[in-house]
C-alpha cells in the first residue's frame, strides 16, 4: 500500500503548487489590473488614509486643511475649507465620493505626496505617506475686494502679477461653499445659476471693446500704425460691406489711434482690423493665448479657450468678418482669464507669462520640495509697442471711458468694454493694470447682465481691487519675497 | 542521535519567534508602544504549546516529532491574524485552544490503541452522517451564504462537518481495510455490485451532501478523501478514475439544476461582473483585491486595509473562510507560499506516518486523515484563490472557530497515536527495549 501513498503525496504537491501559482497570479501578475477594477474601493480608501497637504494663501491663511476621523486603525481624513466660499473655484474641493476640482485636482500629486519618486519610496518603506503642502499667491484681501465689488452680481474678476504671471485673485459669482459639496453636490450641480462653474476660466463672453487692446497691439507691433496715426471715425462706415455704427451713433472725423481708443470708436478700430487682415489679427490673437486653453496650473476640464467660435474654434480658412472681430463683435468669445492675460502682457512690456496659482510645495518637515518659478510663454509684442499701448490705455482712464477706475496718486491704464446682449442688458467689462510706470498688477473684470456700461459697472470694481492690492503692498507685507524670491 | 522529543521541542522555536514577532508587529501598528497585556495571549498560546509537548513526551514518546510543531506554527499564524482582526476574538480563540487540547489529551488517554475504533465503525459512520445532516434540521440548522454548514445550539455555533470528516475516515479506513482484498482481486470487467457497492453508496452520500447541504466544498473534501483511501487500499487507478468521473458528472449535473451550486460556479467563472461584484461575487472579488494589495511581500502584520470607515471589514469572513486572503494581504505572496509549504510538510509527515504503519487499518487511517486534511486545505485555499468555486470550509489550525480547532486537534492526536504505535513497533523490531 506504500506506493499509492507516495503517489498521493505527489498529487497533493501538484495541487498545492497550483495554489501557489494562483496566489502569485492575484498578488503579483494581475495585481495592477485588479487595483484598477472599478469595484475595488481599496485605492480610494487608501487615499483617505493619507493626510493631504494643506493649501495656503499668500499671507499664510489656510484655505484647505484636514479633519481626522476614526481611531488609529480606522483613521481617515476629510477635507475642511476654513475660508468657506472665498476661494471656492480656485482651490476647488477633494472628497472621495465627489471627486476633485480646482487646485485640489491639478496639484493632487503634490498634495498626496505622490509626485516625488524618491519621497514615495521612503514613504513605502516607512509606511507613512503624507502629502506636501502648497503655498499659493492667492490674496484673501484682494479676493474679498473682488467679491464685494461684484456685490452678488454674476461675473468674474481675475488679477495677475504681470511680471510673474502669479494669480492674486480669481473670483467667480455665484460661488459655493466647498464644505457643503459632500452633502449638496447634486443640488449644486443642478442649480440653474451653475455655482460650480468657474466663470473666470470656463465662461466665454463677447469681450466688447476690451478687445480693441488686442487690435491695437497688433497694429502697433506690426509697424504700420503708431499712437498718432489717424483713421476715420465716421459713423455707419461700411465694414465688410455692411455699415457699422458707433456707440450711441456718435460721429467723429479723422482721429488718432490714441483718441480712437480713449473714446472707444468702433468704426476706427474696425477699419484698422480689416486693414491688418485675418491672418495678422489671428496671429496676434494666438500670441496672446487665444485658440488654446491657458497654461494655468488648473484642471484642463475647468479651462476654456478663447477665440472666434461657431460651435468650434474658427481660423483663417473660415469666413470671418475680421473688422467686427477687431472691436470684440462677430462670434468672438473670451474668458475673463484670457482678458486678464492680455492686460498683463501689455503691462509686462509685451511678454506673456504663464499664469500660476502655485508658488511652492513644502514637505511636512518644512523643507521646500518644489519652487514653482515664473515662466515666460512668449514675447507677444515689442517692448516699444507695449509702451505706446500703455500710454494709450492710460489716456482711457485719465480722460476716456474708464475714468471710474482712477486712483489717487497711482496712474492706471485700462480699457472698458460693453457688449450688448439685449435691450438694456450688457456684458460689462474692464481690463486694467497699474501703476503705469511699473505695473504690479493687471486684471480683468466682467459683470453679466449689467444695465450700465463697462466704464460704469466694471471699472469701479477694478478700482476697488487695485486699491487693496497696491495699498497692501505699500504697508510692508511680505511682498514679492513671498512670491518666489523676486 | 537527537531524540525525537528534543527535535519536537526545537521545532517549537520558530513558533515562539513567529508569535513574538507577529504580536509585536500588530501591537506596534496600533499603538507605537508594546503593551504587556496585549502580549499575554501570545505568551499563553506558547505556554499551551509547551504543555502539549510535555504531554506528548510522556504519553507518546515515539510519535512523529514534526507534526505537532507544524500544527503549532499554523496555529500561531492564525493567532496573530485573528489578534490583528479583533483582540476579543483572539481571546476566544485561545480559549478554544484550551478546550481543543482537552479533547487532544482525552483522545490520547482514552484511545490507548486506535484499533479499538474498528469495533465501533458502524456507530461512528452513523453518527457522522447524522452530524452532517444536522444543519438541515429546522430550529438548530444555520444557513450561511446559501449553504447549510453549521448548527446553532444556544450561543454556540458548531460546524459538524469538521468532526464528521474524522468519523467518515475512520469508518472508510476500517471498511476498506477489510474489503480491499476483494476489491484488489476482482478483475475490472467482472466487478460486481459487491465491489462497486460501497463506491456507489459513498458517491450517493456525497451527492446527497451536495444537494442537501448545498456545499460543493465539503462534498469535494469528503469524496476526495474517499477516493484517496480507495486508491491507497486498492492501488487501482481505474476505480479512482471511475469514482472521479462519477463525482464530476454529478457535480456538473447539479451545477445546472441546483440554483445555489449554479450561482457558485458562475461567480467562480467571473466574480467581477458588475451584476454580482457587490453581491454574490463580493467575497471572491474582495479576496482577489486583498491579495492584489499584498503583492510580493505584503503590507506587514497589522498594516493592511481591513476596517471600513463606517465600521465592518472590507474583507468579509476575514477570520474564517477568507483568512488566507488576509495572510497574503499582510505578508504577501511569500507569506502565503510559506503557509502552503507548512501544509505540504504536514501532509508529508502525515503520509510518512502511513508509510511506517504496520497494519492495513493504521495505514489507511493515517493516509485517510492526511488526505482529507490536505483536501480541506486545497478546497478553501483553492476557493480563496479562485482555483475552484469558493465554499465555506475553514483553513485547518489557522481559521477562527471552535469546531475546527477541536476537530483538527483530535485529527492530530489520532495521527500521533498511529505514529507512536508504528515507531514503537519499529523500535522493538530493532531489538530495542519496549
């Protein structure tokens, strides 16, 4: 009877080898695909066990922190947003059951500590993963001024440091309380006012006359025009064969480009645009960043491109009435962020900087693990053209349509915009930068369904934000040192 | 030459190491600080092992020196995992070990000669069959995941299949030991009902198990044990093949007709389908996810994700049926392989006992007990790793559960008795002094 016993042992050896084979199949060979299974909640639950890094404002205010729940074995972290709705769109939210938005999404690697290969290896060995904190340049005082300025009206404010591209304020109304996202997500999503929608980066509006800054930049940089070149400001001048009307049917004679910008004369700028032609205009627009999503450290899904749209983005090959595009009409649609980038480019002597929220990443032990340095995207126009354009835009605020943005002791350059959206309902705009001599801040303000013009509705909001940012700087806060050693 | 018992004592060293390291790791993962009180279960468990060693030294001095340390090593693994899941469960498990050891000692003391069992074989067979069908009795039967595997008497839950497996093997060993001559001598074409009779009866019993208890696992375990015995008794592969074919045919037939068996099979084939993954397929799916999380080396004792934020465990039945998945999760493929290897060594020692045994009944008893033990390991680990459909049997010595511990310690006692008996005979033959 001994031989069958030996055989039997051989059989069990084979069967047990099969067990080891299948164990290695699940634990090693197919482990990755099992971890990607939608039914596998382990990766999500694991993420909850990692304390995410905090998100700080420019002045050290904590905008996102963690709340620990459970005991040591079951501990998990849930996000809290101490600034409530103040930075709802910029900071966004991160909840296991609701996903992520805003900086919480775009800087997730830093915040979970999984961005740094070496650090992840150490964490793997020590078994304790912790995210890095993120310092931003968002400025609570400026943000508050922007939101108070909007005063509950739907609209948006974006303020950028021209030299560095760093974003100091990004407001979008209506906003939401990120702390309420978990309970009220479906309501917020279904809300007709779309509070989750970031108007600063996602909403496309007709820019009105603020776009004349882009046309002027193209005209000056192209070399065929100067601030004193004269053009006709006659009312009802035919553009692309159709008569174009000036604002309130105003009649002008031969005017300089400076005068044409100061008084925002449609027919003069339409003629300039038509004269420059499709390809020149579109080339300069692309240089300013039109036609692509801005390179902001923000989720792609929350960024929209600006440009001439007919369901999709149009280019030279499509029939475009470029004369009307030149004054912000036609099918031109822009985001507030794009218009703030236009103002910042002019303020920065014609060079476009990458817009940035993040300033540096800080490890839990206080080490700075990453400095996010300013990056020049490209030179859009010559410094001399930018200086000429700055002069023209100062004249808008000093004696033109933008006088409501004047500050005591500080020269402001700007441009108003009023896009009619129906009888007495306008999209009001104002883009500006200051101080003219050495611009520290550039911004774009827009208000939906305003009853007044850009100069009446948007310029005062811009003034309020400029006041706060430029004053605060004078009072000796950390200043540029806090924004990366510049 | 180092005596057998000294080897056994040395064999307990890895057990002590595992218990100390394992408990310390689990405690550290919780509190950063080793608490003496938490370690008492570990110390208590080691005390039990040393006690059992001295008991064997006195009562069964010639018994195989490796079987007990291997069982203790498995039990130590189980204690660490159960302690990691729930401290209170570990306390109860330690209690069950005390009760199990009482049964172990009682078996050794009362059963001076295991051949006595042959006299009661029909009583034992009848009792085992009654035990097996108890879970279907209304009032005390308990349905777990669609299968009838346990009975509930007052606060105590009991899985009768655990004890029944020993009884059935005792009966079959005795029966086949007596009739094997007939079975061996008969030529296959002339085999009459007399030869096939017992085969048919056992096959019928296994099929009944499948239908009434609705558990493919236990019926596979019993029938596998039976076929192993039949093969050892007769050396006839043709008989074994016929039996296996009959079982397969029956299983396939019932897989298509009995809803519960059918479900189990379809879940086994694809547990990740969205329709079943949160429902009937949940256990198998979570078992695979836990193993995937473990990888090569695992997360470490006490460090795997187990508790859900809202309470409850992400890995269901982590202390019983799916404990192997938790082991792979925490100590990885290496730890899982180690556990399977310990079982293989235990199986090897069990068969060694059978090889050394002198008489037919002892040989068949040792081989049968070892085979049914190994089958049980294959059925549950195979279920957890999706080699076969998952069914509810325990992982011997490792899983939490009173009936499992008691039954497997009795099984160990029987193997040691047979071993002591066989080696004593050998020693006498060599001219040693009895």
